[in-house]
């Protein structure tokens, strides 16, 4: 009887964790939209679209990178939490820690916009993005150990594939760190390596042992 009550509680806790995670991601996207320079709020006077883009190009690209990273992590979160049948205290703590780094990532975006031409701000953003992926990977690794929290229908190969997939985002974020000191555009372009990292991880997974 006690075991059944604990299982029900852990299943309910997983649903609540999924809900709060989705809410945070939705709020992040909304806050990123609010960071976009808007007429009547910023001091710049724009007579053409070209003048607007010229004045705020760096900030707009930072926001675009932030939106892209957030959407990718949101999709990853759906896969990771959707692979579980329940959660427990340790897994929930790791997931909440991931949400903290997600909020820190939003803070780093604002800093990157307001502290122009700062390599340190760009490194902060890359590190925050990497920590979102690292904590998410740790949470799934904990859930997958001994299949303690995984759905029964999820095969061992599928679980390993998901675990490998969680490496792509933090590896990409860490890859961008050296480029942060080479200028904003090189740093922003470095994020485009993500599809290549993802492809290499998939190829490594398919390679016979």
C-alpha cells in the first residue's frame, strides 16, 4: 500500500515538474521578445529598417541565438521528461537546478545586450547555456541508471541514444567560448556548429563496438 502511494506521488510530482518547466520556457521566450528594442522605449530614432538593423544588429543576433538555444533545450526537455514514468527527490532537485541555469542564461542574454563588445558577457552566456545542458544530462543519467525512473517501453538503445543526444547542446556552448574573445560575430557564428556536433554524435552512436 505504501509503495503504491509513493508511486502515485512520484507520478504526480513528474507532471508538476513538467508543467513548471514548460511555464519557465514559455516565460523565457516572452522575456526574450521583450528585450527586442521597440519604438517609444529605446532612445534611437529610426527612419528606415536598415538604420534600425544597423544600430541594434549585435543585440538582435544575441536575442536570435538565445531564442534558438531556448527552443532547442525546450525540445530536449520534452524528450527527457517524456521518457520518464515518475520522478523522485534527487531527479527533481537536478531539474530545478537546470531551471536555475536556464534563468541565468536569460540574465546573461540581457547582460550581453547591455554590456556591448564584452567578451566576458559572451563567455557568461556560453557557460550558462552549457550548464543548462550539463544539468539536464546529469538528471537523465540519474533517471536512466538501473532504469529507476524510465518508462518500461523505452528500450536500452533508445535510452543510450537520448543520453548521447544531451551532449550536443553543452558541447556546442563550450565550443563557442574561445570565439567570445574574437568578436561578437565570430562568437555568434560559432553556434552554427550545432548541427555538425549533433551529426557527429549520431555517427558515433551508430559506429559498431
